[in-house]
C-alpha cells in the first residue's frame, strides 16, 4: 500500500461547511468545541478528565461479562486483556469511535473509524508514557433501523439478510435465520486464502446461538484483537443508571430541547444543521426489545411512538427510576451518555458525525459533562495500479477522478483543447471591455454603443456555451466515456468507495491482509483524504 496523492478536505466537496470551518479553526466555532482538531489540546484534557474508581470498576465488570456472554475467552497475555485491566487505573483514558451493527464489518469507512481510534491511542501512549490510552468501539446496539445495516455490498452485488426486524433494537435480533446470507457471502468470496479467512471469521461470529449484538462483538474482536481494541455494547441497566438524571431532565422538563434550540439558532445562520432539536430525546424499549420514540402529548403525559401506549408524567418518572435500561438515547443525547460512562478524551466520526457533535457542546455544558475532542476519521480511496496507469495515459491524476462528473469532464476538455470554452468567451469579453473603455474616452455615445454590443455578445456567448460544450464533448465522446468509467471505479453505484465497498472485498481481491498497512499510513487530524495505490 502506498499513498500516491492526497485531497485537502477543506477544499473538497466531501465535508460540509461546518467541518471545513472546524478544520480551519474558524473563530465562529470557538464556543462549540472543547479543543481544535489537533493533538496539542489533549495534554490539558488529560489533566482535567476525572473518572473515579467506582465508575471504572463498573465499566470493566460490564465489559468482562459482555465478552463472556458473547463466548469470548480473553487470554491473560492478550493486548485486549491488558487494556481491559488498565481501565481500572486512574491514569488510563479511552479513544472512542462507534457505529451501527452493520453486517460483516460494514463498509471501508467503518474500518477507517476504528483505525483512527487505534492510531491516536498508539501515538498518545508514546507521547505520554505516564498515562495509558485504550481504543474503544461503541456498538450502537439499540438502534432499530435494520434497513440501514442488513445489506453488504460485495463485488458489485448486494447481499441482504431478509428479515422482519419488527423495529427491534438491532442488537437483540436473533441469528436464527442468517445462515443463508452467510452462505451467499461465501459463494461470492471465492477460495483464495484471504477470502477463506474472511468466510471463516464470518461463520465463527455469526453462525452461533445468540443475537446480532453478540455476533458483531465477536466479529470485530476477531478482526482487531491484535490491536487491543475494546468493544462496548452500552445497552445495560448498570451503565444506564448514570443517565437517569439526564433522562428526567430531558423527558420531564425538556431541558435538552431548550438548550439545543438556543445554540442551533446561532449555527443555522451559517450552516445547514445535521440534526434537529427535539422535545423528547429518548426511545422506549419494551419487553420484546421493540424500540419506538417517546412523544410528549398535549395533556402533559407521554405516548410511545404511534401506538396506544401512554404514561402520565409520574408514571414516566417511576419507570425511569425502576427501569433505566428501557430508555434509549437518540442522536442528540447518545454522545452525552458515552462520555458519562467512559474515561474518554476523543471521539472519531465521519463528516456528518463531526457536524452533529459540534451542535451538542451546549448540551454537554448544561449537563456538566466534559465535551471531548471531536476527530474527523481517516478518509481514504484505494486504487489498483492498472487504474492509475489508465488515468495517467489520459493526462490526468487520480485526484482528478474525485471531482464531480461535470468538473472532471470540463477539466479533461480544457486539457485537450488548451483552454476551456468559457475561458475563451471570458477572454473575448475582457478585450471588448478594453474597447468600451477606450471608446468612452473618445466619445460618450460611441462608448455606450460599444457597451451595448458587448452586452449583446455576452448574452450570445451565454446562449451558445452549452452548444460549444456539447460539441466538444461529442468530439471526445470515446475518451470521456473511458474516463467516466474509471471514475465509477472509485464511486461504485455513484457513492464514494469507502461508503459502499468493504474491507472484506479489498482483502479478498488482493489476497492479503491490509489493516496493518492502513494503520501505518493513518495520520490523525491531517484534514486530508489519502489516495492509496494497492
């Protein structure tokens, strides 16, 4: 693996404006961050982070029980066990990322998120040897959107676990009928050594008794065990007890809504917001593990989604006290829950995640929870050698392939024609303006006539520019078709590679493991997207 080019994300279309401003340390965002997108501020964060022994013991006990329940035995000398034990120490902190329970490892960006957390933990362990830093993967096992996770994309085909999830928290979905989906993966993977490795890993994780949450834990443990990754499923009563005060403040008094509305009004004057402030920010999970949003009704009570189940305010408070495990935070409050139960310093997310985390600083402040460093995860495009060779023959670079189709087309046509049609028109109009200025000095009326002629010419050019571009494109039709096909290799199904292709596909195609190589090239907080030659 070799990095052959990089895209500066501040100058790209791959991140929203709020993230671009964050990367540039725009002072407009100074009240919405705890520290900027760099390692330097973490020394102060280490000094200020307080996470007492009782919380650590509770967390470690939960993790141990969770691994045992999933059928995982940790060797005493394993890095995972070492990191687990280290969490009991007051000088140990976590670096976290998280995601839904996407099947079979999810898409490439999921691996990039995890590698970002691992890499920062490694760097901090070297920089601050008096402390210890542990990477953590947070499993969003309570999310009920099964449609978002049920499909895996492999070699241009979609493999879907066809199942009625009945709006259950996905972590509780039974594995009983997943064998057919696993077999479909095996048929596509082939029989090369690395493909067989993946198929065996999948079978070991998913073709066992239990639920999707346990299978996902087993799978990621197998894949990242050597890197010491700890995997946390936070859907547990003993952990959610810490969230009881927030549950009451949010549901009974709508405090989250009130606070977030104020900060969102400031942000929305400049940015398109990623998430909306909501009066109630918790779902209720019933005894069947069905998860639906809690809604405040006009009578001061609460209803459960679109069902006929209702509670009074007093009944709601009583349930929060007695059954905190039945309450599941939405996107507006989940980050607060995370930081309450982990000794965490930084969270890595994709562009959309970073955008919504920046909306939540005021909510953290309101609940007196420390807001972490929010890191933009590693971003990367993996390109085979033969694709690079073809692009070079067309006189372009791999970075050019990441332009939009229209921008790429225009750049190629400009290259073969020497100058773009629009630039030619602009050059002519500039020359005409010189004539207008000279005419004005000689005779006002002559100047007016020349200006009118220039404006008429501008309208003519404007009307003909499309025809010129179409004719130029037609002349280069064969080459443009080749070029756009090459671009489609990086945008399968019209989506950037890392959002649809999988690590499984990359490793099966190359017939080798690439996680270690990818980890070596990860540069946290670089603000760039790598283009990697496989």
